[in-house]
C-alpha cells in the first residue's frame, strides 16, 4: 500500500507545542497575534501588519449587515429552524461560491483591478485615464458596480471615510477604484458597491486575487454566526413549516400518468416509442 | 433580560415591493401532493417504482418502462462509493468525530454534491460529444482506462439489454462515461440534472458505510492515511 505524502504548510500538532505556518503557536503567536490575524494567516500563510489588521476590522464592521431577511442569512435561519447551529452555519456558506453576491463577487471585482493595473503597467504611457476609459467601454459587465434598492452603497461611503481617516486614499488600487467609479458613473449612471472598494483595499494590503474570497468569507462570519445562533436557539416552528397558502403553485396542472390511464382502460399500457441507441 | 421593541426602522426590506408568497413549480404544497401534476399517493405510488419517480422529478415526464428500468440500472451502478472515495471517507470521519446521523448525512451530501459537480464538469467533453450525436471519435476522458472498466461497462450493457431492452452503443466507454450516456438516454440531459441523479444514487450507500462504523471511534481511524508532511517556508 503506497499513498503519496501530501505537503502542508498549515500546521503540525506536537506534544508540548504546535506549529502554525512556520510559527510556534504557544511561544510565538500566543499573546502576539489576534484572532483576525490568525484568520489572515489561515488564508495567506503569513502575518499581516497591525495597520492592515485595523483596516480589516473596519472592513468587517462596515460589512456587518446581518438582517435575517437577506437571502443567504434567511437560508441560515431556515436550516436553523430545527435547532442545529452548525448545520445552519454551514448551509449559509454554501450558496456564496458564486458571482452574484458575497465573497466571490468581490474576487471578480479584484480581478478587474488586477487587469486594470496590468493594462496601465503595459500601456507604455497612455495613462490610467485612457485605460479606464477603454475598459469601461469594452466590458459589458462590471463586477462591483450597481447598488440595488438604494441610490448609494452606504457601506462603501462609510469605508471611504475610514480610508481617508487612515490616510489610505492615495494607495494604488483604492485610487484606481475611485477614478474608475467616477468614469463608470459618467458613462453608465451606476455607482460602486462595497465589493469594488473592499477588493481594492485588499489588493492594497498585498492580498493576491485568489485570497480575496477567503478573506471576505472570514470578515463576514459574524453575520452568519449571529443568525445561526439566534435561529437555532429560537428554532421557530413558523420557519420549519409555513402555512400551505404561503406558496403559489405555478407548475403543471393535475394530470394522470400513462400507466394510471392504462389501468383505467383495463390494464393496457399505451404504445411507447422505441428507445433509440445514440449511435447506429 | 427584558426585550424592548426596537425603534421603527426603515430599509430595503420595508421600502420595496416583494412577493408575498413562495412559488412552487414541482411539488404542490398541501395534504395531497402532486409532482409535476401527478398524484403521488394515488398514481405514482401505485404505478411507478421509486427510481422512476426520481426520474419523473428530474425530467417532468413519467418514464416508459424501458427508460425507467435503464435509469434504475444506472442508479444502481452509480450507487456504491467505497470508503476510499472522498464522500464516504468524509462521512466516516463525521461518524468517527461522534457527529449525529444528521451531521454524517449532511457531510456525505455536501461531499457527494461536490464529487458529482467535479465528475460532470470533468466529463464536459463527453457530454458535448453525446450532444453532438456521438458519431466522432470518443473523447479521451470518456474512454476506458483498463480492462476492469471494460468488463464493468460490458456488465452494464448486458443488464441494460436483459432488463430494459436498452442498447448502449458499442464504443470503448469508461464506466463513468457509459453511465452518463445512459442517464442522457433516459432524458437526464442537463449537467444539473446529472449531478442530482448521481447524488441521489449514492447518498444511502455512502451514509450506510459510515453508520456501520462505531460512533466516536477516533482511535480506529488511520490518521496517517495518506501521510501529511509539514513544511515551513523561510520567513
């Protein structure tokens, strides 16, 4: 029996101490690293500076929008209605691996900034404005743009104030995002949402594009935990089974199957078309 | 702790028009359920086997007897997923961690769904080839890797002919490709339908394997299979 060994940089469990991405947990990280810092290490394998951790805390706070009516959180509540916290939490995470909402949509916005930065670097002097104009004209869909149900994304406005307060507004990806947003608003009349700003900030902190969804997942956990915990404690019967009249059926009308019809006619099945092989 | 009413707050959930009811498209809510319009208790339960009812749920159409049998044969061929495969392995670990039956089943369901997604995506060339009529050369991913696979596909062909008069073309299919071809012949054509059929076929066997082990038997689990080697990068 031979199974190739798998390399891991994550951790090793010892008898008197443990390793985590190259650090002793009990002598180097204990007392020196924060919970958020450990989660950043879990994604990138490296420690992050205090200033960036503070910015990540700001980002987590502006993304705290834990209203149980929001779709992934409602999903969490519905599963929690049987009283299980972790099943509800896990289920809430599963629907986020797509480009419509949540952490992965932020990654697509980060890809936009990465592409824009590459274009500017290789443009040979045409400049940021020209590249932005070209990209806005070229791309039909712009991840990170469009604010549903309200004129502006209040989270991004709040984040912008924190960015200015921390004097991060001149960092490359953030300023690129701000210039891009102006152009998009002029050209299409839509504004940026939190994904546009969050992704730019994460790139400014040195995160790689593939790290973005995992970091965003970490930063949004409080929203899911809160709903899984309260939902499981309440375990409301109202969510376990809604009244029948809360659903409108729009499917096929009542009908009888061929076999039921044949039984009514005396047991003879109607003729079935022959099954054709896929090739001759 | 005494709860007090929150301030009257306004937001998108209050300020937008939203539908007031859920929309049901397959199963009628209420005491007399129908699936795609067919009465479950008085029609499907009388005239259709469980596998056929699954196929009806997937496609919206009650299958003819040959198609129903072929689909059930495909499900049966798909159903075993040994403990060496990730979904059953994961379910066994959930059992070893003293997870509840719900936790074991949920773990298996998630891993099976991932496995099915991976399998169907991997076979995109196979599905495109089948969609095109299957006249060209069989894509590489669809070909049998060894004689064990060829013998398995031979057994599939034989039982399809015996029990369903269902003919799988004589091509050098691998087992997975042959089973996807049968699903497609049964009307399960879209990738999402195939993924669901695969998960449905495997959930019970995977969880049964896990539940056959002792709950909380951490010491019985081979911790170093496969071995992990911890490496550190220079700081």
